[in-house]
């Protein structure tokens, strides 16, 4: 049997680089190496390299997306993108692969651009899901802290418009904390969102449509031991409790399933994504964000959800690869 030559694209240029490398290592171990010839390519700026077992590094030829090692050229027939943040989650890499004619595992360039930009995602989904009120600020714009607090109340969240893993996100409790929180968010993105705080259960919803079938994963309730689900709570063992399936009523579960599929379809997603919500005490879901390349590291939510529905990580990517190769 001829194996499919897969370039497993990892790393990237954002603050999430190390998490992406962990996700890629877990996926490489889970894939069936009898079906796939897998080459892990680390992308960091213009440096796209493969590291051989002996430690030597070889650069990808970007003219035709191939790799030559010791005089032997390998042409890739598929790209498995496991890069959180730029250039894997914001559509840049997908645009290159589209021009090269290489099929890939994630959302399209168009969909990735929409879902990576938080304000664009919210405007795309407006009228279809309930969302927190926000104020959108660009770098260099004047900030009237008193006016912001008067409009949105306290506490509130300040977050980068284009970033992940809670880098640059701050929960603000007083007006005096707002300027520092804005600077922290601007360190990750040129524009930011200031959102009202919605109190309730945080729920992560994995979803995929492939081969004409809807896969709605068991929801996960996230109970951080920190003040919110920040970077430490996401990736440090013991800093959060993740309950799968979530402790929610059948009615709330049905509504979350509906909204998750609505977000997936409206944003024209492909492959597996994770949609996050806050469910208020009266059972009303508020959309938080959509992750088009969710974490696949040992501590990530979607792999746990897949296992809860009886699907291994390898089986999940078998489905994704078969669907996106078409």
C-alpha cells in the first residue's frame, strides 16, 4: 500500500508556539504510520525545516512544497496544520497551500481569517448567537476608562483581538486596572476587545462535519482554580478541573449543540473546531470564541472529548484526512 506523504506543520510564530509543538507531537504519535508517511516540519518565520534523527536540519523548498534529504526529494500530498496562532490559524498558511494545490486539514483561508479575528467572528455571528457586549479599540486610539466602565460595568475582560491561549487576557475589577490591562492586550495584537463579564459555567464544545456526518462531541465544563481559564489554568496540571460530559441539563445541552453547529456552518468551518460558551445560571449560552485549530496537547480538551465518545485521536484525524482530501 502506498502511504500518503503528510507534512505535519507545527510551531509557528505566535506565543502559542510551544503548545503547537506539543499538539503536533501527540498527533504524530497517534497517527497510523502504516497508512501515512509523516514528516514533522517546524515553521518559524521563513525557516521551515525538518530535523532528521541525527540532528541535521533540512529546509522545505517553498517553490513546490517539497523536501530533499540526502539527495532524495519528497513531494507532499497533504498538509496537516497544527499551528495555533499565525501563520496556521489566521489563514496565511492556507493561502499558500491553496496556491500550491495541496489539500490540508483545517478551515479554509477565508474561514480561518474570520475566526481568528475576534471582532470579525462576533460580527459574522451577530443575530445567530448571544454574545457579551464589547468595545473595540485600535492601537493609538484614546481610552476613556470611566466611559468604558460606565458602559460595560465591572468586572470586565480585556483581550487581544487576534491571539489565543489567553495570552494578553486580563480580568479587570477596578477602573484603575484598565490601562495596564489594555497595554497587556496590545502586546499581543494591534487591536483589542473590552467585553462585559458574563458570569456562569464555561463550556467547551468540540464539533466536526465530515463525510456528510455531524460529530458533536460531549461538552466539557471548565472549572479553573485561577480567577478565569488563563494560560496557567489551560496548560498546568491541577490548575483546572475539566468535566466531560458537562454537568448541564438536557435542554441546555441541546441548545449548545444547536449553537455550536450554527457557528461552525456560519463561519464555513472544516475539520474539527472548538466553540466556547459561558452558560448563565438561568441556562442561557453566551458565545465566547471559536478555535479553528484547537489544542491537541496531552492536556487539551478536544482529545478528551473524542475519547469520551469512543474515538481515538488517530481515528479522529483519519476522518479529517479522508474528508479534506476529497
